[in-house]
């Protein structure tokens, strides 16, 4: 199996959402390039999960600025 054949399934292997063929898992176990790519997918998924729980508060006065901008444009 070649890396090009595996790369489409790396994301599925990283998050565990899909059942991945044994030959793909075997390739990942023996290929440093694909292992590194899988690690990058896992890091990305971790960051995305953390973003779900973050609440970003708007800067004070932002709503007033936006409304004033809309009013002046209209």
C-alpha cells in the first residue's frame, strides 16, 4: 500500500469515527510520513474540540459601532 492511497483515510483513522481497513492501519504503523500526518490530524481535532467550549465576548462598544456603521451606510 502507498501513502497516496492512505492519505484520504488518515483523517478517519485519526478521529476514530470510521472503521479503517487493517491494511491502512498496518501502513500507518510502519510509515513515518503517514504517522506524522496522523499526528497533525489529531492535533487539529484537539484544537477544534477546544474551540467548541470557548466563549468569546465581544469588545465593549462593538455592537454600538456596528449599528452606527450600518446606520451611516444606509
